C-alpha cells in the first residue's frame, strides 16, 4: 500500500512499505512549487526503484549520532541559558 498526502495543508509526503517497514518521505512544499501530481510521480519513481531492486532501505534511514546531538545541545545551552551561580 502506498499513498500521497499533505500535512498542515502545505507539505506533500509519500508513504509506502518496504520489506514490511513503513516509510514516510517529505517531497516538498506547495510554496516551492511542488504539486500533488509531482508527489505522485515521486511515489511512482520510488515504487519503480523497489521493483527493480535498486532501493536500499538503509540509505533512507539516517540518524544523527548521539555524541553530535550532545555537542550541539551543549553549545546551545551555553549561548542561551544563564549560569546557575548568577541566578542566586
């Protein structure tokens, strides 16, 4: 089963299953000129890639490393939070 849908009235997404795993991908926003027809075409291309065996599910799922997230948070907190000693 595959479908094209719009979230918040502006962003088009495609949803499909590959090897029993549900995958959702953002196609683009209406303000950038993305239409429902373009989203349906993107879904057809993705389904074609899966049928040909060219689709690799591991390449679509990329997660940031935890150490990178911690580093970004520490940088943000130093810039945006007050030191506890200055509060007292």
